[in-house]
C-alpha cells in the first residue's frame, strides 16, 4: 500500500462522510420544515 493509494482512500472516505452528513442534514431539515409547517 503506497502513500498515494492511502491518500486516495482517505479522500474517498472523507467525501463519502461529507455526502452522508449532507444527506442526513437535508432529511432532518425537510422533516423539521414539514413539522413546522404542519403546526400552523
């Protein structure tokens, strides 16, 4: 395992983590928005 492959793997992992957190934040935002809208 050379350094370049390790760096690429790390980058891919961080990218996936970022995408996952964005998706979670988006879903949470939609749920909160619907709840807030439903209360009015």
